[in-house]
């Protein structure tokens, strides 16, 4: 089968980027919306925000494998279009009500939308680049960068929309999901289905390296739930400072949340770009250890910044600069772990089922992280998020050392 033209791949990648932007914007909007309702007298707190994020990640967890298998049994195009339209309906539902039950239903719908699109998009891209290793490397890099694009632009978009059109922001985000569905429909054409997905899935789950990598990978993905869900925007715009510099820092300037996410995405993306030129110089287990060291340094930096409200601006900028460098070091964990994960599942499973495993591990970690982040924020606001992150980092460190003890782990600088 001839590979699809560049424009088809570009359409699918752009559709995935719009999905990421819409998802990030919707998550930030929820935090801003609930903070506004609190200011109006509603009795919501950080535990609700964390629970809503956990529901979305939990739905992604439950739906990832079935949707991946459906992408094998049907076509990736069908499932990714369905996921985009489901996301549009879910985010619009959130903007139509202030009932807590509707909030949970809408977040579950958004989680299922991600569960449908992520494995199917990855399955399509994997098949589309099967005969061109160079193209595959570039395409998968663009796919990973779309996550940062969503973080960078989704937050800014949400803040600008909320400032200008308020509750109608949810309708605008629903429009992004619909546009993504159109791109998937036009780009992902003519791809066939894979056979014997169940047998391949069982083989992939039995892979020893996957079992050893899973604990550290889950802990790292839990930090996604802690920091990239709705809890952080809620805290940044919370009307009470609680004696902490970062808690409520954007209470009078909600659009600042989007710019904060943009800045983080730029810093993290710079780190990923730098690591892409250096990964071949190090053993992968060494990169994982260095990245965890950067993580703990970043946590220390965030704690110092959170308690530097009485310090001169120059001191806060100095602390922030050091924290940014630590984040760049930390960013090496994700691409390295993804490479090991790909080796663990290899070619044993159907493409959709294989990518469903990726989403399951992400969903397990992110759902747990969202719950822990909500509890941490309720206990100690921003300091609580930092403490939860440190605990997860310790869990990841234990997992990495267990992985390092695997005699089958490649000892060379790059896995062959």
C-alpha cells in the first residue's frame, strides 16, 4: 500500500493539535468557571476540581484499550472522527449547566474523546510511516510536540475567551473539536484494519520490559494529572492567598494563567529539543536518572518561589530562572521513557491495541495524580501540589532503579 501524501499526514497532525488545544483550553476553562462560581457564593473547593480531572482521565483509562481495538477492527479514521465529535458535545454540555452531576458527565465524555482519538491517531501514523523510518521519526516528533502546543496555546486561548465571552467560551472550544473532526475525515483516508489484535495485545502485556517500566511511567504521568488538570488554574485564580505567593497570584488577572502555561510549554519544549540532540550520548537509564534529578530541583525551586512573595522581584526572577533550567533537565524523561515503551510493545500487537497501552498507562497515572493533586491542594494549596509531586518523584525513582536492574535492559547508549 502506498503511503499517504504529506497533506494527509499534515491534516491528521493538525487535527490532533486542535484536539490537544481544545482539551487544554477546556481544562483551564473549567478551573476558571468554578473559581468564578466560588466568587459568586457556590460552595466548591479544590477537591471537586481534582475529582473532575480524575473522572476525565479515568474515562480515558477505561476507554483506551476498547477504542484501540476498535481502531484495529474498523479503521482509525472512523474512531478518531467519533472521538472529536464526542469531545465537542462534552465540552458544550459543561457550558450549559452549573450542576455538579452534569460536570462529571461532561468530563467523562471528554475523557472518552481522548481515549478514542489518541490510539487511533497513533495507529494511523504508525501505519502511514511503516516504510519510511525517517518520515516516521519526524511525524512522531510532531505528534509529541502537539501536546506542548496544546498546553501553550490552549491556556492562552481559554483565558482570552473567558475574558471576552465568558460562558460562551465552551461553545468556541466545541468548534475546535468539530474542526478537528473535519481534518481527520479529510486526512485519514484509505487505511486498512489490522487482524488478530487480541492475541497481539496479550503478547504486549506480557513483555517483561513493559512491566518494569510501568511503575515509573505511571508516577511520571501522575504529575500530568497534578499540574496539567484543572486544579492548578483553580489555585492560581483562587480569591484567597493563604500566605503563599503562587496561590491566587492571578486572582485579578485570569488571563495570566494562559501565559503561565505558555511559558512552561516553551521552557519544556526547549528542553525536549535540547535532549533530542544529546540523547544518543547517554545510556537511557542515565537520562532517566538525570531527569528525575531535574524534577526534584524544580520542586525545590517552585517551593522557594511560592514563599518569596516578600522578596524583591530580582530574587524571584533568579529563583524562576533556576527552576526553568531544572525543568529543561526534567524534560528528558518523557522522550526516553516513550522510546523504552515502544521497545517493550514492539511489533507484537495490533497498532491500535499497542497505542491503547500507551493511553492506559497515561490514564492510570493521570487519574491518580488528579485525585492526589486535589487532596494536596485542599491540604496546603500550592505547597500541597509540590509535596505530592515530590512523593511521585520518589516513586518514579524507585521504579527507575527497578528497571535498571533488568538484565535485558540495553546497556548501550541507544537501544538497537
